[in-house]
């Protein structure tokens, strides 16, 4: 499907100069990407982005940079849809697996195997429910494995006023 919307991401302010790099996810891995594969984790609402970024500590808020992204992206799968999940052989157990615990034990999480299979088939991102602590059914994320500043895989940070820093020098 083609996704045309605005999504949000809250991230560590030190990385405000590279809000769409995906390097942090590649370095540490995530629910939907193994170490070594870039991913851009975004949310459908800024509230969900904040919830995701706080890593389960919503009452001990840490500083975050909240960015919006203009999306015009083809080859997205909406895995919140039961029919789409079934057609792509994806289960809720795959999506919600204990990925961190499995990867720590050197077992490939089902969510990583799913990501590799879908990406090999041309899928560049997925829409999924949030698995953050405190998330409800209305908390939805969009994870991209391939993106650019222009269509057909556009995920472009919105910074019309040029407020984001251009490099890391603001932290020196």
C-alpha cells in the first residue's frame, strides 16, 4: 500500500542533527530490525512517539527532540489489519515476541525473521501496534527499513524553519 501521512519520532536530543539516520537502530537492533540493519521507528501520533521514546518510564520523562516526518511511501504493509497479517503469514505472536530476551540468548526473534522475509519481498516498512509499556490499541507505529527524502519511499523530516542542528558541534 501507499502511505501518505505525517508520522512522529521522539529521540535523544544529541541526535537532533541526524533525525532520519536510522543508525541507532542499526547499532543496537530493535523489535523489527537486527543489529546491522537500519530502521526508522516512527509513530502515528506524537503521544505514541513520546511513549515509545520513554522506554517504559512515562513518569520519569527524559529530554527528547520531537520531529514530524512527511511520508509518501509505497510498499508499506499494514500489519494492524488481520487480513493483511494472514495474507503475509504474520502472527501477533511474531510481532509481540520477546525480541530482546531472545536476541540476548542468540536466538533470532520471529519479528526479525519476519522483517527479513518481508524486506526480501520488497516491503519497505510496516504499520504495527505499539508494544511499549502503557500502550493501548490506539497506539500505532510505522517502522521503515528503506526511506529517502523523495517518493516513492519518502520519509522526510519536517524542518521548514531550519531549527534542527546540522552537525554534532552543538554538543561539544
